[in-house]
């Protein structure tokens, strides 16, 4: 969400009289929502039956933090973001890294299987509706059960 504080103030220069009452931005205040919260909002607004098939972002984030904690690191020149230290991390094959990629693979597999199953379901439904439409064009009777979703 982006909030702007506007004011209408006349300019002192007469040459700029056409823009004398043009609004000027005095301050810009941004309110950014963290990705995890945006994802949670999307999950809450989606079909409840799909809930178990969303990626578990929170669990993956915890795994990444565990990798960063366990790996040797050196401070970077960059400033911190959101009060968290940014460090260059040498990702070696530590157990935490293996756990993260295992979790990520499992989450992606779960999501991919869900999408494939949904795609098949919707494709089958599409074929049913095409058959109903074809029957309707011919003037034959239509099974009402095929029209329900």
C-alpha cells in the first residue's frame, strides 16, 4: 500500500502561474507487506480445498535461517535490510542445506502433483461441457447432471 501526503501551494514565481496550484508531494510513506503475509492472504482467499497444496513458505524460511546460522559467514559492505544482518554465506553441503533442498523438493512436488491433477480435472470437465454444447446444438436432450460444477 502506498500513501501520499499532498498539498496545494502556490509557487512564488509568476512564470510558473499555470502550475501554481498543481499538487506537490510533500512526503511519501510506503507500507509494504511482507511476502509471507501476502502469501497467507492469498491462501486464505483461495478455495479452502486447495489449502494443503500451497507451499509452506514459513517452513522453508525457517530452513533457510538454519542454513545461514550453521554456515561460516563474513559481514558484507551492504547495509542491513529490515534490521536483519546480510551476510555472504558459503553454502557447503551442511545438513541444514540438505534439509532445506529436501523440503523444497517435497513442497514443489506436492504443488506440481496438485496442479497436474487439477488440470486433468478441468480438462475432463471442459470435454464434458463441449459434449453438452454439441448435443444442445443438435437439439438432443441434455443430461442435467453434466451441467453442475
